[in-house]
């Protein structure tokens, strides 16, 4: 088996060796001519899912707050292994409101995944509205977010309603407890 040995000035070497078994045909490794790069190996973490954290809210809750409040049991603390890694955040919330309410995703105290227009009304990832039938529905968001450091951070879901007389219900139809529904948030760290 032929090989090329590249010796480092410190004494150790890197060996480029032919495969241990005969390939089906000739193989070519082409180096970039206009950029530097790094050869990926089986030990390279790029693109791998490094950790997964998830929580499922199975209890029912309700809020009449017209200011944003945390939804209980829909919060995850996570610390990135590297500042360049990203977090894939997936949220699903079953909600009901007989008028209108809004759901938003928070990164610590900063909203993420909102619409791009700045309005004087609601900003979030979903508007909950079942005027007249109060049936409820599933709402969700999936975003790729970069924390930018290796500190502990919190992803959580918040909600508010338009009017206190029209509360927002989570995991149930507004006025009925005869449902057993669930909501969840999952955060996956993706190696850069």
C-alpha cells in the first residue's frame, strides 16, 4: 500500500495512505484552487447534532394577561459547546382563544422568530384566534439560532391575549377541560 508522508518540523508526521482495500475505480481528491480548507474526518464535528434537550407540557394552563408572560413547562436551558454552533429550536403549542392572542419564542429576554414588520400590535410567531367556535389548534415554529457564546441560555415560549375577558388556553379548548393535549419545545445543538 503506497503512502505519502508529510513530516512536521516538530518531528511527527501526517501520512496520506491509499485505502486498505482496492477501490472499485480510481478515486480523485481535488484540493481547492481558490480557497483554504480543512479535510473532514470521521472525528470532525461539523454538522453533527451534539446535544438534544426537550420538554413536553402535558398540563393545562390559562392566562388573561395582556402583557407577555411565560408559559409554564415550555422552557429549556442549554449551553453551546462552541460559540460558532447553532441551535435548532422546534416549538409546538396547542392553544385556544375566543378572540385573539399571540405566541412568541424568547432567547433569554430577547424575542426571536418574530415577523419582520414592526407594528404597534402583536409580534410573535403565531396568532391564536378561533372567534366564535373556541376549538383550538396547534401552532409552531422551527428556527436555526446562533447564541454566539458558551454561556447558559434559556429558550422559552411566552403568550399574551388581546383582552383579559378573552383568556388564552394552553392544551385545552378554551372553556372545556375534556381534552388531553400536549405542547413541546425541543432544542438541538448543531456543530458549525
